[in-house]
């Protein structure tokens, strides 16, 4: 690591995202860390290999558990989230499942918020119960309901904020305090906010998970996942969840792309948020729009909480049109620049219909209970010129 210019001042977010954990002198002066495209690592002697396996000597053994590029990425993400240690995984679902398979055993209780990404919801409500894990689904905005669910003890509390797809905001500090009192570990999916906008560990959470496929990667060209938390927890998640149970490692090439994405994360988030606010205001003022959910709008029911908890309101906007689903489908098909695709956080502006796409795996009854209406559309506002995004949305609305 290069010596900081001002040793008494902590380095800023983007400086750490660009430099932390790497010294070009360690790799023949290469400005960016090399891609260590190797599955295994040579031991200097047989004894050295055995010592590494026993944990008595530092070093790399085999690519499923660790790779030098991954180490740099993990140190950067740990620092950006304000945690002791990080772990990269092959996708967001890999990060979540490696974490849960480490923390939970048969008979344990997990309490989850009722609005989360469809496949995470299916993982908790359909997959984990097959292994004897009891999953309680609660509205985390309702403190009494949450306290009731925690009453008989729980091992894990899990939520997203802002939540996919309707952007409900959960009070991280309040939920963490309740969970802590009940002896549960708090795991927050910080995919929508990223550590630029919010750092859950500083507000009482124990572990942060990410789909790095989204803003962290930022260019729609990789799948990846990240876990950050205490060194002790991360050591267990790596040796159990990653090494034995999922084997879902991030490839060295995707480590490289993810680190490239991180370098511009702060800059990109500022632009995503500024354009999303402009889109939200356009939608709110349009006569064919029935409702808009964006944490940065004064009309958003949890606007005050969002302002308290987030540095900026995020790059996603959800809304419903007059005429519900039929108008929504018509609107999506009339878009020329905005791309019809799931995922989010990319340079391209993307639109999708949660009820038939990202949340199709959730039953219609659960969607109705969880505030995922059939007419809801979700926009991930990209990095194109803001006026071009606005013009495309406006022409599609006007043509309805
Ligand atoms: C909030 C959130 N968490 C986790 C995931 C899963 O991530 P991945 O697709 O990288 O497995 C997604 C995917 O859309 C998501 O939106």
C-alpha cells in the first residue's frame, strides 16, 4: 500500500475505492491489479502446503476460497461498508445463500421483511424450510409485528432497504436494536443504496450483502456478490458457506471488472440519483401517472426516514399508470431508449414489470399482501443524458 499523502486524515470514499490494498510496485508497476487467472497455487514445499491447510502459514491454496485479486476487492468493499472483512461471491444469490447456510441450522428461526427481491423471497420461504429452518415473514415497518415475530427468539433478521421493487424504506437502526435485543444477527441487503448512500453496519447491522451485479459492477456485464461484516463472521461464511456449501466463487476476471466498476461508484451514484429525481418529478407531474414511489419526493410516505438514513435517494423509481397493467405494458412497449430488461444499476436505463418478471416467483396472494401491485413498473435510471431519458419517458406517456 502506498503511503497516504496526509497520514492523519482518513482517505475519502473514492480514494479507497481506487487505491486501497494495492501497490503497483508489487506487480511490476502495473497501474491496475493483475487478473490472477489461476485455479490453484503452488506450495514452495510440501511442509509449507500442510502448514497453510492447518492455518499456521499465510498464503493462497485454491481458487474456490481465495485469490489475490479477490483479496484486494474484499478489502476495498470492507472499507467502503465500514466492516472488518469482506467476501466476494459469484452472484448476489450466492452471497445471500453462503451467508444464510453459515448462520442458520435446522430448527433456527429467520425473520424477513415482506418486501424483498423475488428470488430472495423464494429462497427464504420455499428453499430454507426444506432444511428445517423456520421463516417468519413480517412487515418491518410495523415495529409491533416485528417484536412479536422475535418474541420466541430468532437467529437471523433479513431485509432490504430501499426494498425491491416498491422502494419501501426500513429503519435500519430501529430494526437492528429490536433484533439485537432478541439475540438475532441483522443482515441487510444494501444493493439498492450501495455504501455511497448508506452504510448499514454503522447503524447497527451485523452483516451487509450485495448483488454486485448491480451498481457495484455498474455496467451490466457481470454477475457478482459481496458480503461484509466482522472478521469472525466472515471467516465462518468463507470456510463454511463458500468453501463447503455453495462453492459459488467470483471468477478472477469478474473480480477485475467489479474493481473497475468500484472506481467510479461514487461518481455514478451521484448521477443516477440526480437523474432519478428528475424522472420522479416528471412522472409525478404527468396526468397519466396514478402514483410514484421515490424516496426523494416529498410525497413519498417515508421521505423523512429516507433523508435521515440515506445520503441521496437512489437511482430507482417505481410507479403506476392510470389504467394499471394494460397501460403499463403499452408504456413499456412504446419506449425507444429505455430498455425493457430486469436487473438495475447499469449505465442503461432499464424498465421492468415486477409482477410478471422479478417477482413472478412470489404468489399473487403474497404479492398483493406485500404491496407489489399488478400495475407497478420499476425503472432503474441509467447514466444516459438526463434530457434523453426524460424525453423518451414523456413521449411514451403522451402516446398512451
Ligand atoms: C436487492 C437484490 N438482492 C439480491 C439480488 C440477487 O442478485 P444476483 O442477481 O446477483 O444473484 C437481486 C437481483 O436482482 C436484488 O435486486
